[in-house]
């Protein structure tokens, strides 16, 4: 084969690797999205085909029927790719970078077929045989590619089987039935908000979502009304409840001065607009549930905290952010509206959040604790948080701080061991505290290494019962672990009290 054809093959290898690692693994996280089960099967088959082709091209000379089989495999891959395109179009919205890369891959693959077809066709005329042969520098990328496609091919097929086991309750089963309400959700396209909107719509509520980018609401369950500004809502609107979840992701970037201002602005600006909307509505909503975080308690000494605990000011950025956010949200009270400050902990689900970011390294066996692993983590499953938000909207006695955490906080070391056990992977890597601080600064100190032991006293007192109480059972359900371990059974109030007392 000519050097030009080899260059096209290597270009295909490089672009395919970028697409797999950047898009499939880190951006889209296909292996953990139940909707992509069939896409993963197609990826697995295609990768195994590529594995055989790269191995044949890299270390052999092929003739006769072997060359014919290789040629058929190359053209058969076109069918798999076309099916993949159809599946992707049905199940997800591809980011622009992935669309561009797919176009380049298709064009390059066409060029490869144009160049390699006459070569293999000529070799097919010879007597059937296969001889070991190296091709200089070009052998190395083919060998690396054959190993990579074998690993990811087998992994994608295994992931597709795992997705069948992953339990994701139907949205219609999350919330209790009740009178139809009109609910405004800010941040309704985000990790928490999108699941809340899905559950509210499934119950039959009228849902309005505020988003700065209307295109980002394309994945929301229909029917949903989408507005890009609260100014689009007139004063005669009937809104029974407002859930304010808007805000830039706290761990979405380094805490530079610019990013800190973005974190503040994204929360305070929308919350200010929510209060202004409440002020001008002729008929006030019954409740505003405004997001906050357990960072309000600070990241200092390990002390048990609940809603009656007064935050000790420690000067941390996360605490100052939450205090400013809550102070602004409380202005809705001035208009006679019940206001709940939802102090959210670490939200667990495979579709995003901290757990979503941890899955890739843990799946490949390179996960481990942050620092010494002694810091406390107060967690909650995403579906329980959605249920708690609805509970806060319905319970007229709930007002002020409400901790959005499960009853049993755990230490970071316990958390990572439970995740490793759920994934059936070893946990031996340690991310040293000094390395995290050097790389991430205050973000590491307050979010990854900060210790927060928080309990949901008011949730329990108000009659709310968590479905996910035991961490291991929750993680095994979320990641689709094979049947083993403790069953997922909600604790009764007395059981939870005993569990909390044992901490």
C-alpha cells in the first residue's frame, strides 16, 4: 500500500480515538446512559471489526479469500455506521464537535475505501493465504489501534448488558398524585431540574421552564412551556409554585476570580428576577423552593449539622455564595410567600453530577479516596431529591432551611470503597491532598477535601421518607451491579434514628 493510504488509515485511527475518548467517554458518557444501549452495541461490533482489520493490515499480507473477507468487513462496517447514525439521531443530540468529527471520519473512510479496494481486490486474485509481514512505522499505529478497539469493543458490549440491569424508576412513579398545579422551574434543563421537570410533567402538572438557551430544552419531556426570560410571564399568570435551581455548576471550572463572579452572578441574577416576578404577580405563588447547598455550613470542623445549626462563618467562598443566595431568596417572604431554602448535598446519579464524573476512572480501576479519605460526605440520590422538592412544595408547614441529604453521611474513604464494590473494581489509587490543592486551589479545599456531616432533621420531622438510605444499595442500583449485597429497602423512622445515632 502507498504511504498516502497508510496516512489516511492513521488519520482514521487518530480521529476515531479522539471521538471515543472525548465524546463517547467524557462528554456524552454513553456507557452510563440507558437510552444509548443499542448505540453501544453497534459501537462494540464496529470496534471488533476494526480490531480484526487493523491487525490484518498491520502485521500480515493477505491473499485470496482472506483478502475478500477483509474487503467485505470494510464495506460491512459502512452498514454498521449507517445504523449508528440512525440510532444517534433517534436517541441523543450530538454536540457540534462530534458532528464535525463524524463528517471527517466518513469522508476519510470513503477515501480509504477508494484507495484500498483495488489493492485488496488484486490480492484476492492470488492463492488464499496469510503471511506474517511488518510494514515499518505503519505497523505500530495499527497494533495500538487493534488493542484499543478490542478493549473498547468488549467494554461497549459489556456496558450495553449492564444498562439492561440499571434501574431507573419511571418518572410517573416518583411523585404522589394530586391536584394539577402550575410550576415554574428555573434551571430546568440541568442535572436536577430536568429530572424534576420529567416527574412533574408525568404527574400532569403544567410546567414552565426558564432557560437562557431555548435549544437546551429540546430534551425535556413534553409538554413543557419554555421561556428565556421571566419578563415573558405577565402579571396575570397563574403560578402555584416556583422552584429556583438555576446556577452555574460549582465544580464546573477552576475557582478563578472570573469563575467565582460567574457562580455568584448566575445564582443571584436569576433569584433576583424570581423575587421581582413574585412581586408583580397579581396572585402570588403558594411557595418558592430556592436552591442552596450544604456549603452554607462551612467546610471546617467535623460537627453534626442540621437545619437548627447556626452556620459558623469560616470565610469559605462556598459559604459566602450560599449565604448571599439564601438572603436574596428570602426576600420572597416580604410578599407573603412561603419560602424554602433547599440546602442540597452531593447528588448521586449516573447521568451527571459528582458520581457521573467519578464513574470513568473507577470503572477502569484507577479510582480512590481524596486525601486521607476521612472527610464526611453528605449525599442524596437524585430521585429522592426530586421527591423532597415536591414534598417541600406540598407541605405547608415547611419553611426556611431544608437539608437535601440522606440520613446517613459517610466518610470519603467509605464512599469510594462502596463505589468500587458496586462496580466490582479495586480501589487503590489515592489522590493526595497536596496535589488536589496544587491543581484546584480552593475548589479542592472546600469541595473535594472539605468535611460536611449534615442530617435531614426537618425532612424526617415533616414525614418525608427516603427511598435511598443505604449508600451501597443505592450505588449498586444506580450502576446496574449484578444481583448481590443488601436489598434496597427504605428504613423506617426508628431504624434511621438508630443508624444516625451510630454515626
